[in-house]
């Protein structure tokens, strides 16, 4: 749900300090997903909506700098060690992860669910921590993977607590990208905002994936970090809507309350 060419062009026109070439290079790195083994220039160009000739120059430069590695046999690319170093440096200094992990694991074990911590990455939510129960059937999600911001409980919670200006900017970009789906998306977001006011959490019951239920609560971790959210989710047959709202919701709200209090002392 993101058009990097249009976004870069608009930003360049509005801000003379904006470096479009740098933005497009970062878009190339960002287009890799957790399940990808390798991507060719044509696949990258399609995902980034950039000309293949532009992508070829970008991948060449990023490879020279160590942010991409080119596989000799196929000519395709995968993320390089320089990219890993950036992500590892950031995660190592994200103190809220260390604070949240034991409380998240306790909730995951109690609910036999997957409890995830995430923050916004453009029009997605990026997982920065996951805790799973020992139950045989839970959701399997990886740190670094992304989910859509508008139809996930995690993303809807973020939208509920962020500033009105940021929420408007996000939703406007979503609307421009997919006019046809916008009415349903808008209705879902409006319902989520109402849920957050009345329930203290957002819901996604089959909206992100069929037969998957989840709820989420957002918070401000302080320390100059952006808003974050924590979700509790799992297969619908083991995590009913009633269980999530009656049993998991008060525990998740209390977890976030404790986390905010602890994070404020960092």
C-alpha cells in the first residue's frame, strides 16, 4: 500500500532538503520481506514501482556498499551484512523490548497465544518482538516481518493513539493507493477507533487473516521513540472473540499500563 515513486516525488517538491536517490535506495532495501530468499531487479522494480534501469543502478551501489549481496548463480539479491548490522544495532538499544519480553511471555503462556510488540513502518506495522506459548498451535511470526496497518489489530491500535495529523496522513495515503477498497478500510478504522474508546483495545477478528483473531493496545514508550502496540492473537478455534475480550483484554491492558510506567523510568 505504498507508492515510493509518488511519495518521493511529492516529498522532493515540498522539501528541497529531501534526497530522492537516497529515499529510493532505502525503498529497495525495505521491499525485502521475511519470507524472501532472493529478489531480482525485475521483482524489486515491481515492488518499488521504479524503472528497472533505476533499480539496476541502486542494487549495484547497495551491493558495493555491503547492504545487498548478489548471488552468483541466479544474479538475484539478498540483504547483506551491513543491513543486518543496522537492524541489530537498533534492536539492541530498544530497551522497551527487554522490559516487555517477560510480561509478554507470561500473557502468551496464560492465553496460549502469540503476543507481539510492533511499531509503524510507513503503511505497515513492523514486529520488533514476539513471544509464543508452548501450545502446539499458535501463530508463527518473525521479528522484522510486517503486517498492514489498517486491518491488523496491532496497526489499528497504533492509529487509535497516534496524533490526528499522522493518522490523517496515513489514511490519505492508503486511500490514494486503493480507492476501490477504501470504503471498507475506512469503516474498519472508524470501528477500531470507537472500540478503543469503549473497550480500551482494538480488534481484528478475521480481518487480517481468515480464522485468526487478535486484539491490541498501544502505548507511548517514551525516550523519543514512536508509539508502539502489543497484540495478543491466535487461531480463532483456540482464541475465541469472547475469550480475547473477557479474559485476555484486561490482562493486556494491565501489561501495557505496567510497561508504560516502567518505560517512563528508563
